[in-house]
C-alpha cells in the first residue's frame, strides 16, 4: 500500500503503468500541506533559504521564495498579499514567542539560529503559502 500522502496527491498505485496522472485539488491536500510535519519542516527550510539568499528587504526575500518554488518573479499583485501576511505574522510572533518556537521545532532538523525566532516563523508561514499554491503543486 502506498503512503497515505501519496494517495492524497493522486499518486498511481504502482500496480500498473499510467501515461498521465490524474490531477485534483482538494481541501485534504491543503490540509496535508499546511499541517504535515514534513511539509511544515520544508516550509521552514524554504524560509531559511529566503532569508539567507536574498537581500534585507521583505520584497527581495518573498521574490526569492517565488524563484525557488515557481521559477519566476512575482507580480506586484502577488507580492502585496504576501507582504501583508508577512507583516501580520511578524506582529503575531513578536508577541507569541512560544508559538514561534513551537512552529520552528516541527520536524527532525534544527531551525537555523541565524535569525530571530519571530522572523523565521513569519517567513515559514509565507513559505508554506508559496508551497501550497496551485501553480506550485499542479501547474509548475
């Protein structure tokens, strides 16, 4: 039996050859991408790359996340909601250090100590959104 995550993302059962995979987009897939420890940890690692590899501005960092996930630069219309989300999450985690530490402790690898927990946690949320985009999952 294939792992449940493979079934949720329409993986073939490996008993026969398939020419084209069926593509669906269900709320259950989003639930897995937002909550499964593997994907939460992947979001944190993407956030670390966004912080490490881009300049100091949030726009540069979000654009780097776009490049890594979608192989393109974001439009202004795509940047604005992500900047707003980042600001909201920065404010949230600035007052909720325990929540930030809880998010950063998910997974087997240790969180980078190069960044403040609130900042890394906020970028982790933005990275999770990038990894959950329909374009990232099915159209990229």
